[in-house]
C-alpha cells in the first residue's frame, strides 16, 4: 500500500513538472488570448463590420410613421374638437449624386483598415510575447552563469586559502580573491533581481500571478533556424500597415465623390398615407394617401463646392503620399531586419568559438596557479575574460532570437 502511494506521488510530481514547462508556441497563444490590445482591435473590427452593413442598408427604402394630435380651443357643437392624424410613409432614394455609394465605399475601406489593424495588433502581440519569452530565458541563463562564476571563484578561494595556510603565498592573494567573491555575489543579486522582473512581465502578459514560477521548454541556447529572406515586394504587399494605408487612400478618393455629391441634385420618392380620425370620440375616420416626388438642387453656395473639392483632393493626395512613405519604411525595415539577422548570427558563431577558448584558458591558468607557475592576477584575469565572453555569448544568442522574431513580424509571418 505504501509503495502504491509513493508511486502515485511520484507520478503527480512528474506530471506537475511536465505541465509547468511552457513552450514558446504555448506562450504565444496564452498571451494572444489574454491581450487587451488584441481584444480591443477585434471589437474595432466588429464595429467596422456593423458600420459597413449599416451603410449598405441606406440603399433600401425607409419606413416611418408620424402621429399628430390637434386640440382646437374653439368650441364646436357644445364640445372641444380633438383631431389625430397618423401618416405612415415609405421613402426610396432614387438619386443623390453618389453620396450613398461613396458612404458605403468609405465604410468598406474602413472595414479593411480595421482588419489590417487587427492583424497588426496580432503581429505586435506575438512579437511582444516572443521578446518576453526570450528575455526570461536570457535572464535565467545569465543568473546560472553567475552561479557558475561564483562556484569557480569559490573553488579558487579554497585553493588560495589552503596555500595561504601552508605559507606559500601572501595574504594579498587571499584578499584579492575575497574581493572577487564579494563582487560575484553582488552580480548574482542583480541577476536574480533582473530574472524576477522578467518573470513578472512574463506572467502578467498571459494573465497569471506575477510571481508564479515557470519552467521554459525552449531556450535562446537552442538551435534557432535561420529564416529565408522574403522578397521585398511580398513583404510590402502583405504588411497590414500597407494594406491600411492603401485603404485609407481609397477612402479619401471616395471622399472626393462624397464632397461633390453634397452639391449635386437629389431625388426621393415617398409613398404616404393619411389616417384622420376626426374627433377623438365618435368621429369619422378618413383615409387618404399619395406619392411625393422630392427633387432638390443647389443653385449657389458662394463657391463652397470649390473649397470642399480642394479640401477633399488634398486629403486624397496626403493619403497617397502616406502609401508611398509606408512602402519606403517597410523596405527599410526589411533591409535592417535581415542585416540584424546576419550580423547577430555571425556574433553567435564567433562567441561560441571564443567561449571554448576562454574556458580552456581559465583551466590552464587555474592549474598553473596551483602548480605555482602563474600569479593570482593571471587567474583572476582569466576568470573575468571567461565571464565576459560567456556574457557576450548569451547576449549574442538573445540578439539573434530577437532578430528572428523581429523579421517574422516585419514579413507578417
């Protein structure tokens, strides 16, 4: 019985440790599901879809009814006369100079902008999630590196203390090692603080308690595949910012039509009925109706139409310039993003080679000091060199992971 309980406990613990591991993909989904920014963008899309559907319904007839009650103070037949009249009406716009079409097209372009903004929000949220994930991985690896560094310094201190007690060295060597140990402990405290800060941000982004302990399944030290370069024209075409700028330009073009339609003739046809009840009590109900053709045309507006057209065309030109500017910005981002990938990847390869050399130099310096063939300064310098190169290696791996994430965001992948 006791053995069965022990097995169950082990299984539960192993299951808990397995579920505590969070992969990069799982974290992306969790952050996207919790993101307020993405939820707001989705609601904006829903609102734009409703506005578009509403604009299309302006082509349809409208049905309305009005009801009037008239109280005459003049007496008739010994009593007050009360009339109420109800007017049901159906109105169909026939021609409005293109105002309804322009309004519908602008609503359609606004919907495209909302959808592009939602896609951009998704890319930004995913990128933010990847940055947070790799930042936590870097902080975790760095604090472990400092812990290894402390272990190296502590091992050296034991050797120095033994040699000092045996009378082979002066106290100066021991004091230098003690000073280095104190500095290493300070760096570990700072590394622990940085890890906790990154952990808080990591958990907040996915809606968890800030101090919840996590275990990352992926690491910046893993082999991250180098992406293929995407053609610039494809990058521009699929970028949501470009799509949104094109939609805004198209909306501004329809804005010219809307500005012009305001000064065009309009024709509406209305079919109405009249229900006259006469006196409120005992009156005779009379029915009537007809058809109304409403035609209006502006004649003179002190050249207001000209100024309206200038303003609308100016807005369209600005929108077109924004599209061209967006193309240049995206092209520059793609070039810079690919350059970051190439250079960060070369730094990763360089630091890996240097790290092996620094570790070998540290081992040789430590061995030589134990044998009395080198000074404590040589060993301390080798330790500093190893830590610096190890830190550079961590930074290079982090920069490469961020460069890949940034390039995926730039290319909308």
